[in-house]
C-alpha cells in the first residue's frame, strides 16, 4: 500500500490550490486524502468530484462548520489514522519532479521524516538563532543542531506516535514553556532551550527525541512550497463573506490589524517577537504576491508584478513558480472539464 498523505484545505483555498495535487500525483506513487476543514459546500463538491477522478485520491470532511486551528486538525487526523504511517503535506506545495523516492527506507531508520521548507527560506533561516527563544514553524533545527521537524511535510511512524501521544498527552499543540511537561522542560533546558516557545508540533518532535527516537529533516528541491497561502486565502474568503472588501470594510480591516499588532506588542507575545526574524519579511512579500497571482490566473485578470528580490536564488525560484503556476492551473481546468462531464454522465445514468 502506498503512503497516504493528508492535505488540509480551508475556505477560500480550494479553487486555487487543488490544482497542485495533479503535480503530486504525477511525480510520486503516493496517495492523497483531501481534507475539508470547514470548506464551503461548493468547495466540498469540487473536492469530492476531483477525488472520483483518480483512485489515489480520497475525500474526508472534518466534523466542523467553522475551520479548526491547524494544531487541532493534526491531532484529530492522527487520532483517527489507522495506517502504519501518519503523513501530511501543506496544500500550497506542488511538485516539479520526483520527490523523496527513498521514503520507505528512511522510515526504517527514522520515526519522523520532514521536508518542504518554503522556497524563501535560506538554510541559515531554518536554525533557531541563539538570541531568540522562539521555535517558529519555519525553524527546522535548534541552535545545537537538534531536528525540530516541520508541519509542512511529515511522515511519522504512526504506531510509535500513537503510543507516545497516549502515554504523554503531548500532541501537535503549540506549547509555551510553562505548558511543557516537567521531564521535557529538563531535557530541553539541558540542550539550551530553557524558556522556549514552540510552534505546531515542535514540542512533540523534541519529546520523541527525548524518548530516544531519531528524526530527520531533508532538503527536497522538487517540492516547491509557496508558504502561507492557506492563511491568506482563508482571511480573504471571510473578509469577502462579510463584505469587508468595500471601502468601509477595508478601513475596518486595517483598524483590526493595527489593534491586533498593538496588543501583541504590549504583551510581547511570540508572534510579535517572531516578526523580527529576517525571513518574515520575505513571507510577507511572497505570500500576498502568490495569492494575488493565483486569484488573477483563476479569474482571467492581469497578474501582479513580481516583487523585487535581492537574493539571486530566491529571485530565480520566485520566477520559476510565477511561470509554473499558470501551467498547473490551466492543466487542472482542462482536466476538470473532463471529469465533471463524466460525473454528469454518471448522474444522468
């Protein structure tokens, strides 16, 4: 049986990101379970229809109307997973070649295999700096080289993971220092991480290592991760639903952003502190750009200009994605016509 990866979709993201699955199917032998996290009825119909078009696709709707936090989604999916491996991949990742073809052999050696860093992250960005005590989603390693894993692309030994979660109560949740179990506080403090805040799954991955498990983070250049698109798509979707796209709505949205930013600054919370990390500027640059590009391509509008970029490698990768995304979307639309026609024929019969 091939590995089955969960791909979670939030409202507003399905039309734009579902086309990426074609590339994953084309360049891998894996299966994919498309998960609706509070998506609209129309989006769910699209997901179900797409899943009927390929035997390696499966549809799952979470029992919720409103989208759940990603940490809760991962905990739920892992709790109901009955496969030997618990796997997931972000919905804004597409493949541009064969990827991680040696996963089966890696699973024999590691309890967790991780990949899929956003293209705008440099290797040095993925290491927690010594002057901060925050392990964000973008960080793959501690400053002493311990793997933190990622929530972008993951393959866990599910039997081992289930036993660990049941025995410790530690899942994919975000953890402040005071919320860590004492045994993990001691283990982290001995490795220079006293007082840390840990983003989704980081405490879980450190806890696995404290129990003697081996984890590995890999570089997979044929997995292209845009980074942050689901969050932007969901926010825009709900803003549009509440008519905030109008002028008055825009003023309200800006005021809300300023209020949230001020509150975080006053509390000096982890989100505010992490905003000072240098790579966050690139996330804020490329997230909206690619969200705008996807919207423009799907709606037949003029694409936005490519942002200026000082780093040559990131500039080349951004240019590549800018050219590749329209091809992925056009291919999906052409195939969608065929399987929707087949669906109508089956319904009529």
